[in-house]
């Protein structure tokens, strides 16, 4: 009998424990279901309700917009500065190129002038050398002519001119004919020194002064006026 009672007690306790487990399971399930429902409701509520902005959020948005505007303005200013610098650099570069071309042309012109002046200088040197040789040759010829004239009877040399006094006495017309027949002419006095030389060297001679063309207008036999002498 005690065994039967013991088995009834065990059965009863087992049934009570099974019942408690079922109740706990139901409670846990209901709690989980309630948690899920509450969680979905909050999520749905948060999804459909618009976010309300606070004062600090508005300040942050305005600050961000102001910063963006300042950044855009800064970019525009930088771009403008870059464009101005590029234009200035281009103009300055063109000016320097033009100036360099002008200087190059001036340099080439100067080189050409130097070359021309060098050629002219060389030409003048050659001319000067030729003139020096001619001068020396003329000196030699002059000396030779003076030596030769010194041997001529009756002829006197003075200042590149030859003078001859005939021993025959003739009038002006005959004296001039006498001179022209020998390739000469009557004396033409060109300056005071020649006049003094003739006056001191000769006595009683005709000079080549006449007014035969126009009476009263005296001129030398070569056609020059008397005042020109």
C-alpha cells in the first residue's frame, strides 16, 4: 500500500512540474510576443513620424550653409585670381617677346652698321694709303720738275707756276700772242704774295688784265674778274 501511495505522489509531482513548465513556456512566449509587438510598434511609429529639429540642429544647418557659401566664394575668388594672373602673365610674356624681337632687330642692325663701318674704314684706309702714295709720287715729281726747271734758261718757278721774261720789248697784244704761241699767257696775279714776288723779280712786264670785252670792266685773260684775284 505504501508503494502505491509513493507512486501516486510521484505521479502527482510529475504532473505538477509538467504543468508549471507549460505555464512558464506560455508566459515566456507571451512575453516575447509582447516585446516583439512593442518593438515593431516603436519602429513603425519612428518611421512614420517626422523628425523634429531642435534649435541646435538649425544652428548647425545654418553654419554648414554659411561655410558652403564661404567655400564657394573663396573658390570663385581663387579662380578669378588665377585667371587674372594667367592674363597678366600672358600679356607680360607677349611684351617680353616683342621687346626681345625689337632688341634682336636692333642688335642685327647694329651688327650690320658695324660691318658697313668696318668696310668703310678699310676702304678709307686703302684710299688714304693710295693718297699717301700719290702724295709721295707728286713730291718726287715736283722735286724732279724743280730740278728740271732750274736748268731752263729764262724760266723761274714759284708756287707751282713758271714765269718767263722775254728780252724783246712788245706791246700788250703782241706780248700776249707771243705767250699763247708757246702755250702760256700773260701773268695772272692770284694773291698778294704772288704780286710781291713778281714785282721784286721782274721789271717792265705786262700782266694779263684787260677791258677789251667791255670797256671799263677789267678782267683777267682767263675770264675772272679783277676783284677775284
